[in-house]
């Protein structure tokens, strides 16, 4: 669309700018303030420069949390994106079954995150949970997510797949429905098989929504906090402690304001950098291949 | 039966089993839950639900959650509508940077904001009020609302605006009487998303409240007591938090897919 040049449009965005500034810029400035000072109490603050940042960048705990975070985000992306595409392709296109399938798929997205945690906390338990009982007693594989770190990882990953694959499904489903029937008719005239329809029609048409899906899933998995907190509490040991959990532990648990603030800034800048890259890629792809 | 149907049924089984388990558990007594594993309640009881619906400490959690979610949806929509219109129709200095800056807030980890929010709202005297949580949730809901609405608005041809202005409509009148009805679906979908993200968030809501505005999600930690876990009540509280979500999904089911694609399909 051709946009008119008009700087009065600033007046229309002003409320948003003021509101977001109140809830984003002021808190961020506080964080910056903490990150360069050592604060003992009101009025007792000492300038420490970059000390907290150096400490943070060298901290073993944080390296561990960062690596676990990367592994976690990578794993769930590798599972959720292909699974989401497959489910979206298999879902009925119209009629009451389509509506029912949509409502059911979307259900996990509307459940408060701590309740998602509670559901899996219960479901995966060996004594009172159906899932844990099935693996332990029917399959005969010992499974205990509170004691074994591999089991804790499996639980957290399955939980995230359960919780967020629906988002990928809905995005892909929307992309698929936007393909005109004429495309499929042309393909069948050409005698194209199921696979080439997917490869040359459906996949290119889903490129835009898939990019949004990868972007959202990457970002959101990178800030996951509530669900693992409820299920494993970050344990056993530190096995499922991801970045947000480590940060909350430092900020509210130990009240280490300085290091926590320095950590916050590094964390935020990393996400900012990643989203800047993603955003530019998205704009470029959106311009080039949306047709 | 085709292969893809089998796959779909397995997926839906995986999707619904944990929810089914929560539901049956909420209808069992604690003795039955911890005693033996039963696939459906042997002695059906609604005692867990009665506890929640009669105890003010429990049901006030639901009321608090609803109040701040409603406030947040109203605030987000009313500031995002004009802004989204500006982004979809006009070029202005710094528009691209501003849009990106808004998006970065959607991508900021809430954990980063926990401590400063806590202190900010305590300083301005809003701690433990519904409006504090509503404003805090604007951090991620306003950018999202602008993003989705902009997508829907860009689908409306600009000629409509121009014709209306030529016909002598002022901007507010045009916006309220002609433009908003055209993007009804978009507004509904945006409201749905604001509801959703405010409803499911816990970390900020829990940090900014203590007694007066405590959300249901935080109330649920009450079930851990010296006498052990009260699993039945916990499960019942969980089931009750799913109900509102299931209801709103039903209303937006036909637009939902498009909304998740952020209005850009």
C-alpha cells in the first residue's frame, strides 16, 4: 500500500509510546542503574563500573544456564516446526470437524502457564500420574523426573511440545487456507504427486507464517520460566534451570541486585540482537516471496 | 481410514490425555488419588469444586484475574487502535524504528522486568492493585495488539478513507463509524490475544500483588500445606482456569487461525 507522508501521525502513536515508555524505559533505566553500582541500602551506593558485567560473563552458573537454554530452544524448534506442519496438513479443511479440530488444538494455548506446569507435574508423576505410571509400570522403564535429570529434561521438552506445537499448527493452518484452489487444480492437471504439491505449492506459500512461527517460538522459548519452575523447580540440581529461572533466582531469591541487573542487560541485548536479525530477514522475505 | 487420520487421532490423544487426567483427578477424593491409580473416579465427588466456589480465599483469585485481564484488554485496544492506523496508513519520521522498538518489548523476557517493576509500582503506590498488573501486561500486549491490528488494517483499501474524507467525515467520526466496523474481526481477534496473554501470565502478576489483587494462578500455591498436597483441590482449580479460555476460543474459532498469523495471511 502507498503510504501518505504525514508527521502528524505521531499524535496517533503518542499514547502507545507514553504507555510503553512507562512500562519499559523506566524499568530498564533502573536496571542499568543497578548494573553499575553496588547498593547496600537507600543512599548507600557505590560506583563499580563494569565489575558486575565482568563477573557475569565469567560466571559458571550463567554459562551453564545459557548452554541449557540453547539446547532447549533448539530441541523444541526441531520437534515443533515439523510436527506443526504435519498436523496442519492433516487437519480437515472445512466443515464442523475443522472447527472442532481448531478449538481442540488451541486449548493448551489458553491454559495459564502455571496450570500447564501443574498438569504435567501431575501427569508425569510415577505414583499418581497416568503418564508416569504408564512408563514405569506398563513399559517397565524407570522414570522419575524429580530425581533423574534426563527424565526431567524429557518431561520439560514434552510439556513444551504439548503446550506450543498448537501455535505452529494454527499458523501453518492459516497459511494453507490462504492458498487458492486454482493452485491445486493446476497441480492435478500437471499430474503432480502429493510430495511435489507440498514441495512446490504448500511450502513456499507457508514461508511467511513459518518464519513468524520460528521467530515466536525462538523468542518465547528463550524466556520460558513458569512451566519448568512448577514442574521441576529447575532441578534436579541445576539440570533444567534456564536463563529466566537463573535470573529470578539471583534477583528475587538472593537479592544480588548488581549481578542480576548486569545479567538482565546482557540477556536483553542478546534477545534484541536476535530479534533484529530475525526482523530484517522477515521483512526481506516478506517483500520478496509473499506472492 | 487414511494414514493421516490415524496420525491426527494420536496427536489429539496426546493433546487431551493430560487434560482428561486433570479433570478426573478433580472429581476424586484425595484418598483415591494417592491410594490407587484409577482411570475414572470410583467415588465421584464435587467437594473440590465446592471448596473453591465457597471459600473467598479461592474464588477472589478468579475475580482478581478477571478484573486485571479486562482492564488490560481495554487499555491495550484503546491505545493500539489509533497507533495501528497510523502505522498502516502514514509514513512518518522514525516509523520503522518505532515499530521495531515496540516489537522488542514483546520479545523482552519478563524476568528482566520483575525487580524494576516491583520497585516502580511500589514507588508510585500502585503495588497490589489490579491496575498495576494491567499496566505491566501492556508491556507485551500493546506491541502485539499494534502488530495484529496493523495487519488487519492494511487489508482495508485506502480508497475507503479517502472517499470518507471527501464526503466530509472528520477523522474520529470516520474511524468510529466506518473504519472500526470494517475491521470488526480484527478487533475481536486482538481482544482475544490480549485476553489470552494476560490470562496465562503468572510471573509479573504474582510479583506485583500480595493480597488484594492476588491472581488465581498464585492462589494455587496454597494447596501445598503441612498435611501434604491437596491434589484434588489443585486439580479442580486448574480445571476452572481452563474454562474461560475454552469459552473465548469458541467465539473466535473462525478467525483464530488468521489472528495467529498476526493478520498477515
